[in-house]
């Protein structure tokens, strides 16, 4: 009986390990996708920055409200992205693991 329990436990551990490997692979693909998206967004912001350099030479009083609003949104987007980059270097520590019952499974 003990041997049977040991074999069942080993089989369950193997199944869980395989599921974890699949999950890790999916997460890695998601990470690559998100990094590519972030790179494209940074390139887009850089394009906006290049096109607005000429606009900045004009005084802000000559700009329309829409142009000023666009420049403000770009500046806030750049600030939030730089905050994300700074927080990316922080270590994440798991303080507590929740049981399956906490998620209603």
C-alpha cells in the first residue's frame, strides 16, 4: 500500500512538473511579446519626440489646445514608461502563497 502511494505521489509530481513547464513556456512567450510591444511603443514615442522638436521651437502660445494636449500626453507617457523601467529592476518577493480554495477552484 505504501509503495502504491509512493508511485501515485511520484506520478502526480511528474504531472504537476509538466504543467509548470508548459506554464513557464507560455509566460516566456508572453514576456517576449510584451517586451516587443514596449519596444514598439518606445519607438513611437521617439517618433513623436522627433516631430515635436520642430513644434517646440514655436512658442507654446502659438500652439492650439490640441497640440498642447498631445505634447502633455506624450510627456506623461514617457514619464510612466520611465517609471516602469525603474521598477523593473526591483526584486519581487513572494510573501504568501494562496491555496487553490482562495481562487474558487
